[in-house]
């Protein structure tokens, strides 16, 4: 008997371990590009919650002996799936299933009536769409009580309800480019230079009275050097497309001269410091970045998703390098403290997410 119970506990733990692994694989398959979607703070916040839930589930699972011990693991997975469902809904532009957000984005709009209530059109997942069409209740998940669909006349008629006409979907708004993907509009050639192959970008002092930052994007692999007083300092040398984002203090020697060698096209421009993204709950991207935190004292957590070193540094009001906030290496996370509102400079090569905790 002891052997039977032991095998049962082992089977239960194996099932939960498989659930954790499957959830991690769902996160890995997520078609989320921080460079493209990093400006959507709500989406990035939900993505951060899903990652947190996955890490918490793995941590809580250590030492569990049976399914009862793993109740906290299952709660974390449930919270993570909810967050992941919201991320998927945002990426696809479709509302979540009416009966349970964990079912994911809706695929259809069908007629449904609560007990004693009037029929209405609701957005549902594929499984619930089939069940409702066949006169069955939606999938019982504990979120909403099981209810039967309202049939024609509600007199035992077993015919399928007439499918409502689909209202035309409003056009989806155009996606805003992520931060530092394209140059701000109306920059003249003194502040925005494009090229192909090998060339130089000479960026002159702008008219704005706030610190600036320089952005350079290479659409193929190549090298970027900053030339000062005849000496070249290498800023990047990468075999794949990449960008640099670097602060320029009010005491910068103008013009800023960049020497660029690229296998394809490239673009370099200046931006005013008041155009950088402001973090509310989370922000994500890939590679170097500058953003602003507005608020009181807070802890900042960075989750790095690829290899290489990474760090976050405060910038002074003049955009000089300030106090160190956090740093790390490889696929890992690190935390640091900020005393209040501040500009923060991210230096990294891989994909990352930063959250205010």
C-alpha cells in the first residue's frame, strides 16, 4: 500500500512538473518583440507578471511531496496563465474569451443568455463557441457558473440557434514604432543622417535646451566608432542588425562625428531627452536604451533574457553618468534602488524587461 501511495504522489508531482514546463514553453513561443511592443506598457506589465509567475512556480515546487503541497504552485500557474492570456489578446487584437480569460483570445461571437436573462452576443474561444452552438454550457472553469444557452423559444427545440450577423470589425489602429526604432519627424539633415555601406554621420548641435541622446541603427551587421579630436573610439562591432543609444551631456563637443561601416543601410540621429519613454510599471526592449522613471523611491528589477553583460546607470540632470543601479550577466535578473525621479541608461546586448517593484 505504501508503494501504491508513493507512486501516486510521484505521478501527481510529475503532472505538475509537466504543467510548469508547458507554461515555460508557452512563454518561449510568445511572438513578443520587446523592440516592437516595448512601448505598450500594459502589455509589458502583463508579460512581466507571467514571467514572475513562472519563476515563482518553479521556486515553490522545490521540496513539494504531493499535490497538496503544490497548491501554491498551481495558484502561481493560474495567475501566470491569466497574464499570458491578456498578452496574447493584446498581440492578436482580439478580446479575451467572455467565460474565462484563461481560455485565451476569442475566435467567434455567439448568442448566449444567462439564466432568466436576455440573449446577447459574447466573444468566446473556439471550444466554447462549439459548445454553445450545440446547446451545451461553456467550459466549467470555476470562474463563471455553468449555464445553458437560450434555445429558440426555450421549448425543447433542439435546432442550432441562428448565428448572429457579424458586425464589421473596426480597423485596427496602426502600430506605433517602438522607442528608438525610427527618428523623430521633422529632423533636418544636420540632426539626422542616413547612409549605406561605409560612411560618416556628422550631427550638429540642436536648438533644444535640454540634454540630447544619439541613436544609430544598423540594419545589417557592422561597426560604429565615435571620432573625437582625430581619435576613433569603437562603440559597437556586431555581425547582426543592432543599434546604439547613448546620452550626450550639455557639455558635449559638437558636432558629434560617427564613423559607420555597415553591410547594408544605416541611420543616425539626435533626440531631445524629453522625448524618451517614461516607465510606469514595466518597459522592455533589446540592447541599449534610455528611459525616465517618475516617482518616489522605488526598487527596479531587470530580467535579462539572453547572454552577455548588462547594467543600469542613473544619469545626472546634465546627462553625465551617475550612480550605478544594477548589473548582471547572462540569463538572470538583478535589482537596484532609485531614490526618486531619474533618467536611467540601460547597457545590454540581449532582450530584457525592467519593472518597478
